[in-house]
């Protein structure tokens, strides 16, 4: 997945609807627009045609880091050549998290257990940070989760077969499990 706020080359197709084929040598006739989230921009990069013989109608444009500073991008446009359409291309970007970002996000909700001791409120050591990154990676694909009210742990069962346990302050009220609102991120 492309990273947000990083330069990106975006391919697009110019199609001649009369000839039912890709249109070559038409880049000077294009007017392109980039929809970045809800903002319409005119991209500033040069339009390139990589191979008119073997890839007829395929073009690309390099977007700058500023142009890709959005969650959802759509590149499209028009050609002044009769019967040539440009097929829009949509892209979802992701933000690259630093280890400090991951620590902040994870520790808001969980008291991470490392060697049986919670590390919340302590600066992360390299060992703890590596463990948090590993656990965060595994939590991206969650099969199921439950709360063990006896021990106070939340068990998260990953699709890869591993189980991650987090210390949580929880209690049962009737059939509902309630997280302690005094807990960080509560």
C-alpha cells in the first residue's frame, strides 16, 4: 500500500473509444486532476508514456509528497482529443508509524505485559518496544478475543494461531464486560 506524504508514480490509461484501443502520443492533450480526500488539485508532475508500442495508452505521472498527503487519492482527467477517455485511478494511502507512535497508541489502551511485569508509564526499552511492535503486528489480524475476569487478562486470539494477553481492569455487570474508566485511554 502506498505511504501517505511520499512521492508516488501513478499509472493511468488513455483509451480511444472509436478505435477501441489505447491512445498513444496524446499526453500533450491531457488535463489531469487529483482528488486528495475532498480537495481537487492539478498535479504538477510531467506526464510520461513508457512504451507506445508494447503498452499503448499507458501513461504515468509522478505525484509529490505534498500531493499524496491524504488518505484517499483519485487521479483522473480528460483529453482534448475526440473520443479519448482517461480512466480514473483510486489509491488508498497508509501512514508509516514510528516506534514512538506505536508505543503511544498501544499504551493508551493496554498495560503491555513483558516478562510478567507491566511496563505502562515506563519509558520503553528496546526489548519492550520490539515486543510491542510484534504484538501490534499480530493484532492486525484478530480471530477472536475474550476477557478472563479471574486473572484480569484480555486474551486476543490471532489468525496465525498465537494468543496475546493484555492486563486489563475489567468487571462483569450482568452479561456485559465493562472496562475500568480510570484506566488510561478509558
